[in-house]
C-alpha cells in the first residue's frame, strides 16, 4: 500500500513525539485520524488549512500502522480517503516535512522531497 499523508500543526507533532504516539483532535471527536493519498493532499490542504503556517506533512507507511486503516468516503461521493482508527504509532511515520503555503495562502505542490509525491 502506498504512502498516505496527514497534515498537522508543528506543536501537535512535538506533543506526539513527547507522548510516544500521535492522536489528532478528530480521533477523540470522530473516532479516526484523517489522512489523504498523495493526489488528494493539496486539495485537502487548501480546503482546511489555507493561509495557515507552522504545518507539517506526515508521510505514513500504512504497513507500519498498528491501528486499523479504512479507505472510505463519509461525506458522499466516490473518492475514498484513508482514515486511521486509533492512535498513530510514531514508527509508521517515514518523513516529517514542512507544508508551506504560497504568498496568497494557497497550497500548490507537495514538498519537493515528499515520498510518493
């Protein structure tokens, strides 16, 4: 299974490193961590994170994730998104990259060295 991605704030990633696992706010509120396939991440970044700074892009190796991963669309439509149903073990994260918006606040491309990008 190909690399999947998750966008987080730098402070949340630092907290995860200190705690030994990553749990987004949606894990508590929705029961899973939202992720994206490489071709989905820019649209997701622009929809939910436009203009935000201090963002990181976590590259995740699905085979290393201890929690269940489901590919599903919970909002209707045909496009499936990966969701991690439990905390993310840090060993599954293969790269942590800065995700920087353009001057106008939009995201155009994945970071140059993003795996699978």
